[in-house]
C-alpha cells in the first residue's frame, strides 16, 4: 500500500508519499511565508494563486523523491477541510485529476484529524482511545479520540487560536516574519524574563476546557504600547535596552499563553478519564507543538497525570503532506474511500469541500461539568 497525500488548506503547499507500514518515502513543502510577511496575513486569492503555481511541481517532486510514478500508487489522499475553500480547491482538483488519470481511489481528509493521527505514525504504541491537544494558527482543540473517525471535542477556542496570538505578538515586537512568527518569538523569549510582566491567565473563572487568546493579545498590545516599542524598527536594529524589553514581553506572553494550555489540559484529562478511564496518551500536535517550551511544559502536565506525551517531530507538527497520506492510509485500511473520479471530469465540477468542518461532536456533559 502506497498513498500520496496532498495538503493545500492554508498557506503551505505540501505533498508526501507514505507506505502502509508508515515508511515515509518523500515529503515536500512549499511555503508562502514570504507572501505572508509581505501582506501581513493570508489573502485567499493570493494564496490560491501561489498554490496553483507550485502544486504540479510539489506533487511531481514528491513522486520523484519516492522513486515512483503515479502508476505505483494505491490511492490519493487530500485535505478537503477545514480551511480556505479557494485553497482547498487547488489540492482537490490536482488529487482528482491524478486519481482520474490513473484510476486511483481518493480519500478526503480532515486537516485537524490528520494533525492528530500523524502521531500514530511516529508512535506505534499509540492506540485508541487517546487525548489530543491540537494547537495551530486557526485551531485550539482538546479532543478525546475514541476510535478512527470518532472524536469528542472537550474544548475549543471561543476567539483566537494560540498560533494566531504568537503570530500577532511577533509582528508587534518587530520580529522577522519571513518564516511564521511562532519560531521567531520562541527564540526571542529565551533571552527574556518570563516573570517580568504579570499578564493574567485567560478564563480563570470558567471551569471548562475552552480557550481564549483575544484578551491576552490585548494585554500584550497594551504592554508594547506602554514600553514605546516600535514594530517598524526591526528587532535586529533595536538598542540593547529595547531588545531586552521586547524579550521580556515575549517571554511573559509565552509563559501565560502556555500556562493556559496547561490548565485546560489538566481539566480535560480529568473529564476524559470519566468517559474513557483507559486513556494512556496525550498527543500534542499542530504548528505550535513544534515549540520546545510548549513541549516541555506539557510533558510536565502529562507526567503529573501519569500519562505519556506523544509529540510528533516539528516537521510533522506544522502543515505537511505526510499527515494527510497517513490519515488516508488509516481510512483506506478501514474501507473508507471514494471510487476513482472520471478521467474527463470538468474543471468546474463541484467538489466536496468542507471549509468549516468540526472534528467530532461537542462533549455535552461539559456544560454541566463546568458549573
Ligand atoms: P490550522 O492547522 O489551524 O488550519 P495552519 O494549518 O495554518 O492552521 P499550522 O501549520 O498547523 O497552521 O501551524 C502554524 C502555526 O504554528 C502558526 O501560527 C505558527 O506561528 C505556529 N508555530 C510554528 N512554529 C512555532 C513555534 N516554534 N512556536 C510557536 N508557534 C509556532
Ligand atoms: Fe495545520
């Protein structure tokens, strides 16, 4: 079994080839970070164009690096949501074209399920049921994974995701945004004093597993203004005193942003154990999970609760094709796939795209537990 995975839900164009036994034969990611830095965010039309420009090349490179041609594939897996529909469309069109031409089954993938399940590729001991904290640019989810395709949402964000808060803070601190803001902020935070500014932890009074990062963003913005930090002056040109105060804000922000994750995970583990006493693992995945401080703090939470942490290597935490191919393999093995599309399918065909697509159902008892 050999599956090609294609991912275009946001700003990265990615493809990978993975074997049924989990062997990664190739992985290719083409990032739009330079566009993001220039325009300060993802503009759907521009992102669509960028995907369209590189998609053929990215897929071809994934096949070449795997030393395969499309005829050797067993199936094509592609992200169909959630994400920007203009962007999703580029990946789905490519996947269907390839699948139609080579008579291959096609598997539509949930982007956040893929972020979670890639942990099963790297940790073979990881069996259902398990818990997952999925932290990225657009999502902040606490999930109980019962079984393949069967998820309960214990918590989600009521406003922004943590990755968005990292990106905005990085921008306001004048960090180099030519890659995403998260890694640059993590680096600067190492120089700072995390106790220097006492930001308040979000949602202390809410005894549930939801998240909020909008208030913390506002606190950070106010701190930046009060210290007269000018984002127009890049950190590389800042005076040493200015650099020091930026680093202090970065470290203080990071401490509280992650403390919020820790507190919610603690409670979610308690909730999850009531439903599934046998859980042994907490998976932490999504772009922000590549952060070393985040990993260390969550490792502490997990150990305290006698669980094991499973955190994919950074390259598999941020958007990638491997997670899509692997999730495709998991579904394919359970007989969940669509037949090959017609080879002459028209470009205007209405694809099954799911730009808004919740992962699993909400934990209904959560509301009463929270009281
Ligand atoms: P989603 O998965 O919600 O659709 P996405 O696919 O755009 O969003 P990912 O690639 O999964 O996002 O994650 C990107 C996010 O992860 C960005 O917000 C980025 O700043 C953040 N990120 C990446 N590396 C780090 C890091 N080392 N520290 C903090 N944040 C990071
Ligand atoms: Fe993602």
